[in-house]
C-alpha cells in the first residue's frame, strides 16, 4: 500500500505564475507540477538535502516521490481537472427534469470540478444536472443550491518607481496575478513509492513546504507575493486519501496498477500532473484522450550564467487520460542549452490514478442517448421558451454548438469518445493513429557533485525572451 500526503496552502496575498511566453498581462491556468518540483528542489537545497533529493527523484528510474499540480479548493471542496474521457459526464449518469436541459448546461466551461463529483462518476452514481453551474471567473464548477463566491480571481496590479527628489513617476509596471477569497486556496497531493520513501521524505517534504510558505511561491516573492499561512498536512493511503468512498476498491485498483490484472487489455490512467514519457513507459498514443502544452523559459544560474534560453518541450497536461498496460512513470529530462555547465531539469514525473472500466457507463449512456435523440427530434413538444424581463417569449433553439477551445493548449489525440456530443455517445470509431508526442522535462537543478549557487530571482523574464517567470532555477 502506497502512502500519500495531502497539502493545503492558504495564500496570504496575491500569487503570480505567468504563462510560458512570459506575458505580464495574464497568468497560467495552474501552478503546475514542474514549477512545484523546482520550488521544492530549491527548498531542499537550503535544507541540505539537494543531492539526495535529485538522486531520489529526477535522476531515479522510479522516483521516490511524485506530485500533482496545485489545484484550487474552497472550504472543504477540492477542485481538480476532470478525466478527459469522462467529461462532460456520461449521459447515462445524468438526471434532469427535461432531457433538453442537458444541451443547455455548458459542462465544457468548467475547467475544475469538485473531487467528490468525479468520485461519484467513477462509482457510477447518478448526478443531478441542474444542481451545478460553472463559475465564469474561476472556471470552477459550483453548487447552484449553495451561495458561494468564486474561489479566486485574476486581477492586474501596478507598481511605480518614484523619484524621491521630484516626486514624479519614473516607471509604471503592471502584472496580472491571482487573488484568493477567504476560505480558499491551493492543494496538492504527494505520493511515496513505498514505506521506505515515506519514512525518508515525509518529514523533509513537510519542512520544505513550511519553508516555502514563508519565502513564497512564484514571481515577485521579494515583494511578499506567493506567501501562505501554515500548510495543512493530511496523510493516508493512495488513492483512498482522495477518494474515501472508493476505499473498499482500493486494493483492486492497486493490484491493477501493479500489473496484476488479467488479460492483455490496457488500462486508462488519469493524470494529475504534467507528464513527459520515459523510455520505460509503454503508452498507446492511439488511444486515450490527451492534450499537450509547450513549456519554455530562460535559465537563471549564478555559477553558469543566466539568460540562456531553455529547450522548449511539449508535455501532456493535467486531466489527460493515457492508455497503458502499466502506470506511467514519466521523466525529468535535461533541457539545458547545448554546452551548458550543468543539467537543467523540467519535471515530467507522473502522478496518475487508474480509472475503472467504462463498459457499464457506456451501456447506461447509450440508453440515455436514445432518449435524448428522440426528444431533440420532437423539439416542438419539449422546446424551452424562456421569457425576457419584459414578459415577451424568446424563441430558443433546442441545443447549442459547443464553444471552441480558446486556450493555448494543443489537442494531440482524443481517440476515446469523451461524450461531448449527446448523439455520438460511445459509438464512434477510434481516430487514426498519430505520432507520439515529444517526451521532455525541466526544472533547473544541478546534478549531484556539481556546485551551483541558487539565486531565487524575482521571476521577471528578460525582454524578448520566452520565460516562465515563476519558475525556480538553479
């Protein structure tokens, strides 16, 4: 049984984790796992565990500790990117007063959904469609029947350098940042490879998070950004720590994850972190549903010089579902510029969760699909005509086309039907195979035995260079 720890961070002020192109007018959608690994590596160096940490993680064939990205939470509700093959929810698990109402819910507008809702879907439990509403500001799926505000919001803050003699403003600088509502924050899960790894790294990991809570995460730490209150830690077994209702099935999940399942049928793994394939991973890229994001930046190193552009890499994003016979491990790949003095790592170590079989969901979904298709063909008898404020009836079409994806991510291969269109639930043929995405990684730490001086710079990228201004580099 693998041990895990759930860490909650309550920000004390704004956070900034910029996009990979270094733009100051926006932030990244997540504080991703590669940034988190880099921040923890810097903390491990200050605590005196750098060489041992690198040997156990970035340089190990099987890492001792893997992390999820930092996801938002509000109160007791943990939000997470839903599995791509199960979102929007299967129609067979959705209940609603009217079948046409299913076409009115913008499931795709929700980037983060409650973890207990995902657990209900995995357990095959029905969900009430009109109980949920996507929050336009944060992208979180919120309960419609409970008054709540957005867990966080993105704003722009400005600062100016003022001449002390004349009192005139010399330079005004504006940056986008994230501000959190009371009772909201970020959470991550760390999983240990075995009991020995848990005994070695659990206390050290908690010490590193406490150090980062004071020094800050992301950019502008010298201005007090990125600081948090005392982190909260909750330990337990994996995956019961995140899915207590499925704890009874945890032994079966663990057995399948270890390759003890019968037959040659591949399993599907839901990523909670960024992922770069390792040479030992056997992923079937013709199956699954996944997206890729290009990651880049510049090197900051006191020993070897700063400002060099790192090799840009493509990584599989959180929420993707991969098809593999064994759990993907991932890799931290050296992306240092050619001829650089020491390795620069970007962590693509995978934290994933084995998904249950989808056969039962497909059978239930096909039955509901037939009911919905019939209702849409007879839309004159079930059409909805909402009234305006003046009392006049407004004609309204029975269903809407899904919104186009406006994010910076690139869709690589959605081969398993993710049920985005009700009429095509689980009946389409798989798409033709595509080329395997490039496997890469990075964070910027020296290998064991090489000297390096860490300069946790404020995180602002050089002009004209792509950068992740919130990365910690060595």
